[in-house]
């Protein structure tokens, strides 16, 4: 757990934090640039900015702001055509690491503001030291009078109020640093970052989705969805059942057959979300999936990034996957167009590259039998194809936002399957939906 660090809560203090950050990085660039120029190596703002010390400073200070900076990092790194530089990808990866917890005084102020002065009377005991901290909140243990164990997620102060300004300020910083390609229109992503952050900052909404998933998966013995405790929940506090389980990335000592079953269950859940529930938890972060070795059940955490999808979008993706499973280029083109992937002025060569990318991603659907994620070069091939696509800068555009979230989830599941060395019959899992 990182050292506690007070979080700036006012718009002015958060803006000042970004201002001091930009000034500090600019000073480093000026010093290093002068040295480089005097030594005859020229002056390159981008390479100077991306020195390790500047990357570390950017990541550390943006993570201190929590919320917008970290969420924007997640959204911009959703494999949106692999348009981002490796350096920015590295910075965004650092932003997704654990944040500093709130100091004790700030934590108590939040508890009093949300639960009132008698907040201690709600439980027989609550741990004031968090056992987890992430982009917009930290998690504490609490015990009911009957001994029941709860996980209490407490939101950092100032997150919801500062969404608009934080996102705008971070984008300005990244633009000044020339870390976002000028040809890429990220306005839809910026707008979505704000909307998604506001949704995730509403813990009452997350509790709603937890309850919905709890119901939808109540008959599925492969999964556990911790129940939410309505009597303790507010917009900034989320009380859930505490469920003990192991992180999914720590399962490599399990029998390979069991690892295969875990990965297959998650892919099967993705298909259910897309084509039955019309509701998808879009954050494939490894930390959101745990496993109980004794019960052999997968525990699902964090429903803040849950999105409802329309029947039209669901059907378009069903058509896309079906066409991809049949290696049908015309079918993929028609489905991608229905999803909204292509603008009117997109040239045919670009469309063909995008179709190639979709067909590549659908490779597991075309395999009769088990697809070997461990020994497959699929992830690397998709990345290389994306980089080749990004070279066509004159054709860059932002794909539909819902599509980005869906692609992010599927790409994350592929990574989990590879991490578990899994062999999965994807074609058989998809067959019921054709």
C-alpha cells in the first residue's frame, strides 16, 4: 500500500497541481534541451519530454489527482487502433497502478459527510486503514454486529465535482506535450471520459448494477457477485459483501484444465453480456476477477464501468462475429458499417485494413476445437496490424465509443486467457448465439 497523501479537492487546487506539474516538466525539458543543443544533438521536445524522470513525474502527479487523470488513462489506452505512442502507453500504464490512500483526517471527513457524526455506530468495527486503493476510491473492511464481513468502498473527495475541469486540464497537458496525434479527433473520447467518470463516481448507480448482475447470475454456479448493502450505500460510499478469493493472475499453479475452465467461463460470460443481458462490465482489469480455489467459483468485482448496450448494437456485433467466424469479408464490412465504424470519406484501403484487423481478432471463432492462447501470436499480430493501420494518419478517426469499450473487454479477456495459458473452444461457446 502506498503512503497516504492528501488529495486536492477544490477546482483551483487541482488546476494548480497540473500547473506546477507542467512547469516542473517544462523546466526539465529546458535544462536537458539546452544540454542536448550545446552538444550538437539538436532539440526534440517529444524525446526530451519522454525522459524517464519526466514520465515518472507525470505519472506520480496525475495519479495523485485520481479520478479524471487515471480514468482518461484507461480510456485512451483501450487499444483504439493502437494510435498512441509507446511512451504515452507507458505513462498510462503507470497511471493505472495503485493510488495513494487518503490521510486519516481526510477519510474521517468523508465518512462524517456521507454517514453523519454517528458513522461509527453503523458497525461493530471498521478498519481505518484501507486494504485496496484505485482510481476513484479506496476499500476498507467492516464488521456487522452479527459478525458479517463487509468491504466498504469510499470515494476520494472532490472527484465528482472536478470531472469536467480535470479531464480538460489533462487533455491540455497531453496536447502541449504532443503525446496525442494531432490527426486524431479525441473529442468523443473526452466527452465519454467525462460521462464515464461521472457514472463511476455514482456509487448508488454501481450498487444498482451489482444487484442486477447478482440477479442475472444467481443461477450460474460458476460465478459469485458480492451483494450490495442498500442501507449503507450513498453516492460516495459503496458497502458490499466481503468475499475472500485469489487474484486471477495468481492461478498459474492450478491444474491446466481448471485454468482453461476459468478462462472459458469469462469468455462465455462476455457472450451472455453481449447477446442476452445487453449489459456489459467493460473493465477487463485483472484485479476485477478473483477465484475461490475451494468452491472453484469466479468472483466478479467492480461494476462501475458497466454499460447498457442497445439491441441494434448487440445484433450488429452478433453479425460481425458470425461473419468473422466464416471469414466473410463482406459480412464483416456490413456489420462494422452498421456499428458505425466507418465514416463516409474513409478510403477503401483503410476499410480493408480494418476488416483484416476484425478478421484477425475473430481467429479463435474459426478454429474447430481448442484455441491455444498460450502459444498463439494473435495478440502480437493484432498489435502489429494496429500499428500498421495507425501509419495511415490521414485516415485516423475515433471509432464509436461503445465499440471501444467492447473491444477493450474482449482484448482484456484474450490477455487473461494468455496469462492462464488457456486452451478454449471459443467456437463452441459462440455456437448457441448463431
